[in-house]
């Protein structure tokens, strides 16, 4: 029997890689991509699979319960991989309500639709909720987040994701909905919208613009190559245990300033520029409110139970990422026009 998998947010950064992984690997699955196509959702990310027989795209907003119900009635998915989210901390500080609507209300709409569709048969069903390590708050200089770390969100973004995580677990405990959940570290790689640090710096170096670094640049993050994240999602969707959560990390801790200096070095090499040219663009800007010092993931559980390991070091993944942007500058030019320019001016030029 053919399995239908609904992937929400499948035109976004992480979602497009997950869609591609499933469409190409599981020919017997029908993959339905539901995306509202907001500023970070881009169908150009999926031109290589858009004509595949086992792929369908539906433009819909998960905050619209009626629209969500229609999609569930039409496609009757056996599995949901829920990636649709507002995800940028800076934007959440400017407009928290938008994050509550998408990340909390949108998640509950999906949970309700799945509960109703599967109420008479939960066999071989799965609701997979993709979350973030930011729900755990901040770490000191030592230690790691694990599946047992208590929640302590500090930004409107992380608070909205924490709330959605709790709703997913509540639907498992209350209604028996078969769920799995992952909390992942910072992703990077191809197709990343340039509001985030790495693609922003690549774009700015190409255009000889300042590289904005918050505060003193000592904020530390664990970085996960997006294609490795897609592989992890594949593993958890197929082999994870119902009701369980898994922490997904890249084993790549970097302070922001050291990351940007490594990126500058690689960009200078690839562009044939004198060493140090790009690094001179580094500009320290006013720190954002509630900025967490350090995130780091202990991915022992997914490693030992599901056999997951990242495939690249950070330096290798960064090199692949830069190569992709240099080979796809029309894509970058397309997404950095219009609303992006207004956002950039507001965020970094004030």
C-alpha cells in the first residue's frame, strides 16, 4: 500500500532538503508539500523534483484550520513531518504574535487534523514535529543539551517552539497520537535564506558590505549541515520510537566570530582575493535582547539508537555551502530583493 507523507514548510530551507530526500529515496511514497510561501518559502528550491510523479505541492497556511482540514481530507496522509515555522529570533522580537500564530496555533491545527483523520486507525501513522535546541535556554561554558534538559526559552521564537513541543507531547499523552520529536542545532547549507548568519555573510562578502556581528561575537552555536539534518529526519521518521524525542547535533561548536573568520578565509580563497580582504568587512553591531550565550547538543541517543552520524566536518560543509552560493548567484539575487532589503535596512542599519 502506498504511503502518503505530508511535509509542512517543504519549500523552506530545511524542508526543501527533506522533500528532496523523500521524493528521490522513497518512490513508493506520495510526498505532499504544504507551504504558505512566505518570504523564506521558495519553490525555486524544488525545481529538480517538481515534476516527479510522487510529488505534489499545495499552497496553504497552517494557521488556517479550514485549509489544513481540506488538505487532510484530500490527501489523507499517513505521516506528517512538521517543519513549517517562523524561525528567526530577530523577527520574533519585532513581531511575537506572528510566531505564536504559526508555531503554536498552526501546530495545534495540524494536530487536530491528524487526530480526526486517524481516530479509527493509528496503525503505521506518525506525527513528526521538528523543533529547536533554543527551547532549552542557554548553556554556560560547559555541558550539553540532552533529551532530559528542562525547558527554559528566552526569546519569543523559542517560547513559541517550546509551546508547540508541549502541545505535541500533550496530544500523545491525552489522545494517543503517535508522535516523535527532534530538537536540532543551527542548520546551514544550500538554499538558506540570507537573514541567517552564514548566507548573510556570503551575500555581503560578494557585495562588499559589512558583516554584522552581534555584541562581542563570542556567542557559541553547534552547527549542523542541512543535508545531514535531512538524513536524521529520515531516520527518526522511519525508526524513532513513538512518544520519544531525539536531539540532533552536528558536533561542531563555533563561536560566531571564529566562524565568520573561517568563512572569510574560505571566501577569499575561492574568489581569488588577498587573504584578509573579507575579514576587514567585519562590523560589530548592538546586541539583540535576550541573546543566549551558548547552545550545544549531546546527540548520543540518536547516535546509539538509530545509528546517526554527521557526514561532514564544519569546514567541509562550509566549503560545500559557499560553493553552492557561488554557483547559484541568480537564486541569491532573487531572494535578496524587495522585502529582504527592507528587513535588512531595519535590522542592521538602525
